[in-house]
């Protein structure tokens, strides 16, 4: 089948928690002042108790609240397509399937976690949320979720992408979010970087620091679009749906390709399949594809490091390029993060996940090929997974190997056209 759908009754009712299946849990976050493990209650200034419980839970299935499921049903289940036209062009014996999260209300997978995060904050009586966003997909998702649950929303948008993708700012403002380019003049850390460079491009690490600074007065809570366990947990609805959809076509993936920035995209599509690896000894390759200008997993050091540039977060055991790392000005803003989800880092370290890095130009070329054959314009982040899948399909052709390849198109690229225009005009350059 070229398009595989699920009925409303088939939408998963629980999130899958991979921590329940791990033979060895990842290293705990540490208090930077004492180097002792963070106790759950120490996170209460940042997050509502329900999310903290999910962060440390070892329950395998965590129920999706009815109020969240009601909104999920506006766009889930998202479709699974087989890329038959791309397969034909490549002349490959491989089968390529892609899950299309661009079908969500905000055009990306980020809404899957924004909704439960807003819901749990609302349940605890929180009135306002703050966050950072890289390319803007997460900011768009949280602005909608906050409005749906009657919360105020303050977003620090990495300055480079605030300027590159202005219509994402407009979208957030349509939901009454306050959106500031980061670094901004509204925080101590923001003013520090602006003093050093008035045209500073910003980074996710700096934007996180600005959002964290706003939390300290106790009137606002923090939301995160990737990296932490509870965020990855919420995204597993993607992979659960994909498993059900592939079953309808009597298929199971040999390899899964996903773009990698912080980890939510990769976790969402792959963790439900890695459950089979961990509990049923299934053989599934999972490959994280990241930009060669921000190669966190492929060239980063596996160590304890801060999640933000101002070094205000706990210490996380993760692959990192260093909290002070400022990535080049690439279009895939969601992948410009110095660190990696501790859970994903643990799985990479244990050999369950492979890693590769690819060039920006090759990624955009893969996106053009995909768009011309499948008719879907992907976000530049998603195009990294497409590049990996195309290379895999070509290898299958050369070796005469039949494989089933699964990728996650985490969002559409309708608001990324400036980057594509630069590519088409031969002006795409890493700065």
C-alpha cells in the first residue's frame, strides 16, 4: 500500500517508556554544586510533579490523559506512506516507508509533547510557561498548546532563525505567545552575549539559559521540546503508530533513519522498535543522522555536561560538543544543539544506535529529490533522514539487497523556503 492509515480507535492510548526495558539505566543527572544525583523534588521549580514523575518512571506504559487524546484526535494518527516514486527513481530493491508528522496542527512532531506538557502544567495551577526554540517548530507547538490550555507563553527564539523564518514568529503570535529573539535584552545572559556581539546568531544553549533565568522568580514554569526523558516518552506515539501501520502491509523495518538534534524525533520513531530489540531480540538498525557542522553524536565526547550555555541546568551524562559551542548558521535550526538526550546517548554508547553526519548541501539535494518524487516538501531537519535513507537504498541496489527502510518526516518545510531558495540559487553556505 502507498498510504497506510489507522482508525481513531487504533491511536495508541499509552506512551511507551523505554526505561522499563533497559538492562542498565542511563547515568542520573547530577547537581553541579555537589556532584550528587538530582533528587526528583529538586526539579519542582522547573516542572509540574506529573512530568517529574514521568521523567523518572520505570512503568512501561503511561496512559495518555483524555484531554490530550481529545486534541490528538484532531490530527492523529498521522499517515504512513511508501515512497514508491522515489524507489523507482533510485532503481532500488529496497522499500522506503515514511511517517509524515507534517500532518499535525502545527506542521511538526513537536505538538505530541507540547500538549501533555501544557496539560500537566494546567492541572497543577500553573499560569505561564517559558521555553526556547531553535528553528521554531517547538515554539509553534507550545504556543498552540498553551493557548488550548489557557496558559501564557514566553518563547526565546534563536536569533538566526528568528530572522530566517519570520512567519514562524507570526504563527506563535497568533496564539498570543510573546516571542523574543535570543540572545535578547530581557535577561542577564542575553545582554552579556549582545554586548560581545550585537549581531550574535544565538544558539539553543543560550536560549535555554534565557528561559531558565525567567523561571527563577517562581511565577513561570519551563517547558522543553527535546532531550529530557518525559519529552522522548511523549513522542513514542509516532513509532507505535508506525508499527501498527507496517503490520497492515506485512512489513517490519530492517533499518530506521532519523534526523538528530536533541533526540525527540529519533526517540519517537525508534523507541517502540528498540523495545523489540531489547525484549524480543529483534534485529533493527537505528541510525541517527546529524549535520556535519554540529556532529554531537559522531564527534562529541560522552561526558557530564550542562544543557545550557550559562551552565544553570543540572549536569547530564550525554554526548556533547561543549556547553560553549556555537554552531554554524545552517538552516536546520532544530539540529543546532551542543548536547544530546541522555537516553539516546546511553543507547548510542551501548551500541543500539548508529550515528552518521552529512553535509548541508547533500541534505538539501536529498530534500529536492524527495519533493520531486513524493510531492512533500520536508523540513531541512527531516531531510537529514531522507539523505540517510537514499544512501541506504542506493547501497541496496549496488549489493542486490532487499531491505525495508523506515524514516520519520518530522515536519513540513513550507516555512523554510528561504533556505531552499538559497540552495536553488547556489548561495547556500555554512557560516
